[in-house]
C-alpha cells in the first residue's frame, strides 16, 4: 500500500514532468483512436459490401460457341433477360437496353441470398440460357463501390503503425530522462530497504495512472475527431460511379452514402471492442516504457546511485 501511496504523491510532486508526459500519451492515444476507429469501421463496411455484392449476379457470355453449321451461338435477347427476372429466387432486377453487356443489354439480378446462385442458374438454363453464358457474382462492381474504403483502411493502418512506433520511442525516451532525474530519490528508497521489485511497481504505477487518465480523455477527443478526419480523407478519394453502381448501392444492406459511388461519408464509430483494443495498446506502451526505464536504474546498487549525485 505504501508503494501505491508514494506513487500517487509523486504524481503531484513531479506534476510538470508528468503533465508533459501526459500530453504525449494523450496525443498518442487520440491518434490511435482515430486510426483504429477508421480501420475497424472500414473493414466492417468492406465485408458488408462484399457480402451484399455476392447477391448481385450477371449472366454473361464466357465464349461464343460455333454451331455445326458454322454459325455463332445466338445472343440472349432483352426479352429473355426480362424473363430471367421473373424468379422466386430474386429480390429484384435491373435490366436495361443499350448497356455494357455483350448482348447490348445491362442486366443485374439481385438474389435473396447468396446461396441461391446455383438454383437460380439452373432455372436460367431451363429458360434457355446458352451453355456459353456464365452466371456469377458481379465482382466488377466491387472496386468502384468499395475501392475508396479499402484505400482508407490501408491508409489508417499505415498511420496507426507510424503513431505506435514513434509514440513508443518517445515514451521510452521521456521515461528514461525522467528516471535519470529521479536517481537520487530511487537511491534513497533502495537504501531504506525497499526492494527493486517494489521500486519498479511504484514507477510502473505512476505511468499507468497517467496513461489511464489520458485514455479517458483521448477516447473522447479521438472519437470526436474520427468523423471529420475520415470525411477529409474520403473527400480526396472520391471517384465517379461506375455504370449501374447507383442502383446496386441502393440494395446494399447496412451500407451508407459512401457506397453509392460518391464515397465522401463513412459513419465512423468507436465500438466497445475498439475501445478495449486501444486500452490494451495504451497499457502495453506504458509498460514497455516503464520496463525499459526501470531496468536502467535497478541494475545499480543504492550506494552507487547516492555517490553519483551531483
């Protein structure tokens, strides 16, 4: 208990140094909150979009077969594409003449569930779909719909790595400098009979206490900044919508305006899992800084510390 009380008193006694350390930790935590919140949110959106796009399928020719008479296999007419849309497996369809399809028809069919693809294809074959046509998920839309979000996810991960790397180095240096300034204090405690382990616990308690306070502040500040930062980044990632992506986006369940070909908004949120991840990262960085700094002191004997006082 004495170790804890001594650590709490030292927080106020060395308030100038601790405030500086707290500002650094607060900046690290705030940046981590922003980066991790954007990274996790972007990942969820990408997975939701991928799952939704699996319900959007197209019937397109993979090759033009030649009949025995030397004639190419007939194309599928728009009437046939419209007939394909009349299926119990579909939740809707978009069939347009003059589209990008090989037959001059742009047709997208929206399955009720992704696992209905095989049954839907069998139905199309029974309705006259040639063997040279493949029925598959419309993967061409994924890049135009989720591409900007993937770029944002990669950018946030890179930023997170930089923040954690630089942050850990700065925290270690700050802790080492602080410990050097407190060599005499630690020498006295050791001379009074306090074991190395208790000294280390006291120093670790101090930096953990500062980290916990900064964590609560950083979570609030980081959460508030996540949305504006995301919007600013996405504004530079915007690109024109691909043909048919607007109608497709309307059917993407659980997505937002960023999925409609105008990716300038992502509703960033900080979940409980994200908060726990950030707390764990904060405690880990603080512990690393504490261990490195304490190891430089506890290897010396008290008499050497006291004799080295200027």
